[in-house]
């Protein structure tokens, strides 16, 4: 069946549970056409002039008809044949020419231009709270540059964002061609950079999408883009296809169903437009060449020389860290770590080491406070103290493999009756490298 439309069509969209229907707007009416039987249902607007329909994109979901503003988060819904604004958003003008699509019966947006920058994240419309919410990504997800006026292509849980424009960082009032080919996976909730675009286009050059990819106007040729295959096939246009409608101001309303394309064509006699059905076999007739959609490479991939230098630097850093760890000495709550080996000490020995390191010496009285047994006499505790110093000396001598006694004793300069324990001057080379982590 050949369908003729004489007015500008806002949108032509199929739904997931009712994909046998095609929806478009004509003369402020929603036209619902069964693509199998050809039966047409007309749904009237009671208030068609409440908004400029050409500034909105229609999305049909199980819960009804939605009209999404092209530049902001404003959302209208058809309720009882009337357009009713259902969002609580500001008219922020931050999402001009963004990508609008559905996933699991939810409306999503990505990209879009506003105030000298473009969005590089995903948002969705929450019908319960009537607001756009951020769709959070996995923590290690790639962060894209963002774009607008590009083409998106959805394949199950993957959606590709290709072409279009982005803001020139060197001059924020200018736009440049966006060369990032980015894929988002809804299962992983993450972006992935696929490569640098080899063939540029934007949404005004889009002809039609199907299950495998989308067709793009390329002068006297049609470029058939297959994102999941990283492939572009070029076909010569037939005389009929030379009249394919192309507009810089609106997204086309062409549609693929039942292995046929419904595409908008100019009429040469009166410069009007027709929607004509063409089979996919006839649409792609004479193939001339093919090329890769994008260059497979890691984003900002370093050269082999750079990788080698990075490897050498990494090995050097690891070696330095390893030597530092090997030569470092640490006193912690379990003992002394020397040359990566933990040498266990008792709590009293650790307290003694901690105090003598802080003060550079420790008095006999302070040692007694650490080791004394209050149930025993003073002479007995002096013996315990002497045995404690003797055993700790032996441990330190063994740990650090010295041929001298690490701990020595002297009379205090303040009071010769007071005895002080201190480290042998040769042992201080170990103490200088020792750090306390208790």
C-alpha cells in the first residue's frame, strides 16, 4: 500500500508491544496505521495549538503518546485527547538536538547542546516523579566527549551514538565534527569507546533505520551503516532515490517494517512530498564499495616507543619501591619488620622500643614501669628488668645480625645515680631508618 502525505510529518515511530502500527502526526492529528492490514485510526487533538509540534518529537509507549521538547526537558502527554504537560522540568535549553529513544518502555536522552557545551551522560524520564533523572553508570565506565545532531542506533541492549557535532574546546562558540564512536550497554550500564569515525554524517543526512543499521544520504550514493559490524556499504542511488527528502530543520519520518522501507520522496511536478514503500532488496541495488565505520584503536593509543618507555618506567618504579620496602625498618604493634620479615616482639618489648626511640634513651625507672610485677619485691623486679634488657638485646642482635650489643647503659648527666639505657652508636644507623607505625 502506498501512503501519500502532503504535510510535514513530525515523527514515525513503532512501539515494542504494538510494533505492527506506525504513528505519525498530520494536520494536528495522530495517525495510527496498522502496517499489516492498512487500517487507519485517527486520534484528534483537542488543543493542537498549545505547543509548536515541529519543536517536539513524539514517542509512543505502552502508557500513551508523549511529546518531548527538542531543546529542554519539557514533556507533554496525550490525556483524554488533550496535550497535558506532565513534567516538572525547567525550560533550560540544555538538550538541543539530543538523542531521544526508549529502552524497556522508558524514555531516555543522551547528548544535546546548550550554553557552549554538550551533554555526555544519559538521563531518563521518571513518570512517577515527573522529572528527568540521571542514569548512573558503572564507576569504571568510559566518559565520552558528548555530541548532538548525530545518529543513534539501538540493537537489543546496545545503543550506538555516531557522528554529529561537539563544541570546539579551543573556541566554545564554534562546533566541530564529532569523531567519537561510542557504544552504551544497558546491561553493564557503561559507555565504551569503539574508535575514531571514518565517515562523517549527522541526523539531517539520515534516510532510514532498520534491524541491521541505517542508511545515510551521500550525494549520488547511499551509505548503509552497520555499527555492530563496523562496516559501511556504499550503493548507487536509483532515479527514484535521487528524490529522497532531506531537511536541515527536522528529523525524517521514514520507517522500516516487514522488510520494506516507507520513505519520503519529493514530487517533481508540484514539489510536494510522498511516502513510498520500497523493499529492502530494491532499496540497496548496486553496491560500489565498502569501508570501516571507525578505526579500531584504544583512545589516544600510545606508540610502541611510548609503551616501551612506560614499561621501563613502571619496572623502575617497582624496583625502587621494592628496594625501599626491603631496606625499610618498621616497628608496629606486632614487632619489627626488617627486610620484609616480621620479627615478633612482646607487648612490653614494643612499649620499650617505642619509648626509647622517641626519647633516644630510657631510664631504669621507666623500664621498671614497663616490666615490673607489683606482687614482687623491688630487688626481684630489678632482676626481671635486667633479664628483660638482656633478652631484648639478644633479639635485636639476632634480627639485625650485629656483632655488638645494641643496648648499652650509662649514668644520667643530671643525676649519676640514675641509669639510662640507650642504643649503641653503631646501632643508630638502623634506628635512623626505622619508622614507628603503632
